[in-house]
């Protein structure tokens, strides 16, 4: 989760740097006097703004939207936990749910009836995990 925040912050800093670079390019084009009435420079500024808006849209659809979708799916999965479900935690502990409360769950981890109380946010997947997940 912290890695995605770091990635998002780096992307926003890159976007800000590109915007600053594009704006300084527009100002430099305005001061050269390429056109007597300034219409060519204004057209260059509009194209730069369109490029900036397009880059923001690309960042949104490639980074922010998929992350929000994953968060929503994980929250929905955690809200739908029920007694009897087999779960795997983010720490790799596997067990069967025996009690569900508002913010936590109780699981049995083995045939010895070892019970553990866990926070709901610690659940990473529901269902029996047979192999290591592919990243």
C-alpha cells in the first residue's frame, strides 16, 4: 500500500515537472517574436494544454482508477466474510472462520482447534490457497 502511494507521488511529481517544462517552453516561444500578432504562439499554448490534459487522463486511467478498483474489491471481499470460509491472511496464516464481528474475525488454524483473533483488514484472500500466488 505504501509502495502504491510512493508510485503515485512520483508520477504526480513527474507530471508537475513536465507541466512546468511545457509552460516554460510556451513562454519562450512567446518572447521570440515569431509572429507579429501572437496567433502562432497562442496556438502552441493551446496544444500544450491539450497535451497536459491528455497526460493527466493517461495517469488517471493507468494508475489511479485500477488502484481504486482493487481497493473496492478487497473491501467488498472483507465485508462478505462468513463463518465457515477458509481464508489466508496477509501474513500467510490460513484458517477457517468461526466467528465474524464488526472489525475482526476469529479463525481456527489447525485440527487442534487453535483459535486466533484477527483484524478484517488482515485477510488477503478467501478460499483454499493451493499454490503460491503469481505476481
